[in-house]
């Protein structure tokens, strides 16, 4: 299993919230992503701790939280149509929103 490190996430801070997605670099590195398991709304994330995984045609990869905070929204469309990650990685292809911790 490969590990996705934090430089493979983009983070857009909006006040005390962060919108998080995969960078173009991450998408190129793993090729076609078939499935993304996202953390559930209400889950408390700890930066650097395991939070979910994704599956490519070749392997499964663990995802580790790039920030600490509570997941307040999840882009469920990504779980159904991963093509959005490639079509609009920084807008429609966001993964989840986090209420940032201290």
C-alpha cells in the first residue's frame, strides 16, 4: 500500500473552514482513480492520522488527514463519479470540508 502525503492535497482556507481535494500531481501520480472512500460528516480528523482510502486500477492507497478538525461536508458526488476529480480538481472535484481545530 502506498501512502498519500500532504503535498498531494490542496487546501483552500475559507475563514475557520478548509476545503480539501487532490492536486493535479496526485491525480497524475495514481492515474485513473476508480473509487474514493471519504471520511464521514461529523468525524474528527487528526493531521497525519489515517482517514480513508482510494482505489486505482492498480492498487489501494491510504489517505492521511492533511489538517486537524471536524468534517462538516463531504462531496458525495466524487464517490459516484470520480471523473469530476480530473475535470475540475480545484472546484467541483473537492473531497470534503473541515471546521479547523485549534
